[in-house]
C-alpha cells in the first residue's frame, strides 16, 4: 500500500503570548491524523472558535511548520520536499477559505487570475486555459462569460465562493481543505456550496477536509468526524456513530447545546452535563492533563495526566480516561 | 387597539441615503408586539432586520432616515408616539426605562478602562437620583440576583470571556425593568455551548420579569427554540408572521419554506436544495414581489404587483399572491 496523501504524527504548534511572547502555549497539541486519497472521504474537523482547527488546517496546507511532530506528504516530511515535490503538493492539496474575498486579489479581475493560475500551474496556453476554466466553472453552475471582466467585489458572496471552489478544482487536486467555507453565507445559499463539495467528492473523487464549528453542516456532508477541543482531538470516528453515541463528555455537551428548532422549548429543559467556571482560556491550553478538566463532571485523579487515544470501536477513538478501565 | 399590545409599528419606511442612491431597507413594515412575548425576527443578512430594530428604538443617525410610518409604545398607563420624539427626548424619557436595545456586538461596547460595577453605578447616577455609595450597593445586589459573582463585578471588561461580557450587557439592559428589550444577534459571536447557557438565562429573565423580547437572529434554530412568534423578513419587508410552531410546521411563504428546508439537520443526510440567486440590491429592488426572481412559484402578477399582507388565519399573516384568491 502506498503512503497516505497526508499523515500527521503527534503534531504540535506553539504560539507565543504575553507582552514579548516568551511564554508559549500549544494551539495544536499532539494531533495525529491520516488523510488517504485512495478512498476519498469527507472528513470533518469540528470545534469551537479558538480550538486550533484553523492552525491545524494551516499545518496540513504547509503554511505553518509544526513545532514538534512530523507532517508527512506521500510518506515524506512536508518540510523536506524537493522543489518539484512542493509543486506537486500545491497541486494536490488546495484550500478554500472562509472569506472568498481573501482568495482573490481585489485589484485584479477574477478571470485574469484564473487564467494565470491555469497557465502557470498546468502549463497551458491561453485557449486551453479558458477551456479548462469553463469546465470547472460549469461544475459549480457558472459560466466563463459570467465571470469575464468582473472584479471580486462585483460578485455576491455565494457566487464568489463558488468561483473559489472552481479555482481550487482547476488543478485537479486530491484533497480540498475547506476552512469554514459557508459560515459567511446565508442559510439559503449555504446548502448549495455544501452540495458542490459533496459532488466534488462523489464525481471527481476528491477527498475533503471540512473544517467548521457547525455540527449540522458537518453531519450533512461528512463521513468521518474529528472533534477538537483546546488544541487536541478528543474523539474521532464515523460521523453517524459519533453523533448518535458520543462518548467524550465534551462531544456530548457540544451535541446537546446545538439548538434545533424541532425540539422547540423542550430544548431548554435538558441541563448541560457541564460544570461552569470562568476560566481563562490560555490557562486551559497550558494544562498538562485533559483540557476539559475544569468543566468535566466525571473527572478523576487520573485526568491530570494527558489522556491517550483509546479505541472503542472500529475506527472510533476517544481521548478520555473513562474508557480505559473497561478492558 | 387592543389591550395586550405593547408596540404598534404601522407602515414604517426607512432606509439609507448613500450619495444619490436610496437603499430601501425597511419598506412599509407593519407589526404588533404583545406584552410578555418573545418575538423573533429572522432573515438573511442585509434583509433589514437590524435596521428595523434600530428604527423602533429610534437611534437614527445619517445616512439612516425614517421616511414615514408610526411607532406607538403603550405601557399599562401611558402611550407614547415614538415617531414624534427626537433622539434627545427619547434619551430622557424612553430609553432604558421603557425600551432597551442590545446592538450587535454589544459585548464589545463596555468601556475597557472602568470596572464592570462602574458601568452600573454610572447608569444609576444618570437615570435616578441616588448617591454613589447607594448605587454601589444596589449594583452588587442587582448583579447577585442575576447570578453574576463578585469576581465579575470587580473585573475589567477585558478580563471576562465573551459570554460573560454579553451577560453583563444584558444585565445593563434590564437594569430599569424595561417593557421592551430589543436584542440584535445576542449570541452570534459565541460558541454553541456558551450560547445555550446565555439563551437559557435570557429566557429565564424574560419569564421572571415578563418583558417583551424582540430577538433578531439569522439562525433559524435559535428562533425555533426561543421565540413564541416569528416574523420572516426578506429584502426590507416582512413576508410572514405567525406563531413559531406553526411557521416551522407549515411555512406558507415560499421564502420561509426554502429557508427552513435548506437547514441541514443532525442525523439526516438527505440531499437538500438551497435557493438559487441572491437577495436583491435594495437600492434597486425588483418590481412587484421582491422575492419573485428567486421564487419557484412566481406568476405573472408577482412581477407586476406587490402582494398585500393577508391574514390567513388568526395571527397568521403572509404576503404572497399564492394565498390570495381573485
């Protein structure tokens, strides 16, 4: 079997804080995950704001270099690739960002940008480039004529996000990293973008890492879920399994605090199994043991040690000491 | 006028004058709010829901202008024609006592250089004639009844988390027991877990003090769990009003239908369809029904004439030609 497309082994990324940044905290703390391109899947990475999910995305995109641990691309350390391998990497792993305005240069026409990208990355001449661009634009329900001569600010948010999906598809990637691609869009447009991502996986065989704080949209397109809390992955597995039978206390709280109109006022009747304390977040990030300890109603002495990933089912792992005794 | 209505909004028009253009953000809105209810205003960004809230409150600064319509507030004993008041009068007589407004991102409006308690003391001294010592005592008592600890009272705003700051802002808003509280996206910047705790508290306070709460949110699920009645806004108009249960069970307006159908649900992966197109530019809204370019049921008349607000059944109003027999 070939080496997986992306493999992270115990990856951490520290950032400095305080006035001169000498003290450091881990934004990503010991994360291991594998993304294979042989059987493309939609993986979802779910967590609250500040849990390190965007930092993790940047590590996978080779924008940030991990402080410790190894990030591998096709079995090789990402940061020790040759120039041609880096080019290959850029073609294989493409990002879609939260704000499509960030993707495009405001002073350049979208069409010019797309043509240049196609020319330089795919080594095509202008005619071929336009043909290729038309193809990917069609995939997201646009045409080249609709894009021609327009600058990014002349598009609506939903349209521009579709163009940025097309842009990512242009180089025929194997993996799309979509970091909150729909959180700036309205509900009625959101689902369309998610449908395009779904189709990209089904029809073009592209693996997708969908990063979001919104469990409902994650459930809509995802097959696997990684739940992140304060820099660490606390639970991962098949998304239906995790949503129906969450094991980590944090996953449970996250699922129960999701408002759902179908429940109506009943939603308030169930109290969250969480103790409340006002703790400063950085202090939590610095904890050596389980980072959920301040809130967890089930904590024990063992939780002051860092929990290991415990396999509880087929491809279902949870980082909680509660599940270690059952062996 | 019936007895249990606290606010009448009648044919209010307002918008933004930007250069030579006029952005028609609130276009002939009629609304009635009742005592002690939680009313939700839903709609996509740019549909005018925040502008409507601002107009009701009366905080109108250029380029925003009210062009017409009346807003009447009724307490048990008094009646105010809010549309006739200017901002100074509103400030003296209405704001904080009768209506409070929690604007979007309100948790960032606290003054970072003074302690939380000083915000309250200042309010007490501005709006009632008590000295500083007494104001301090009242503040501590008041915050304790709301479950905010002494630690919070003495903290500076930057020391608190977003959720805690938002609670402080809500506490400020409720200080003088207002009749009507206008909350604009009070939880949109918070995490879901914090959101749940905050919404729980807001609802509890609303039940205890029985004020009327108007909640603006783009999140339909929040409306579904919190509100008693809901109004759906599209492109500057209210297109449907009804009790929250009914609207979710059986949405009437095609826009409401699309909005609810487009919501992905936990534990269901059925492919869903969103709306095509985008909301119109309000400086140049389409003729007739403003939803017709995106509406799957659009008819000839929809392109020509604006549909009136029709009462389909008791307190169930919709503005759509599909429901009008001619």
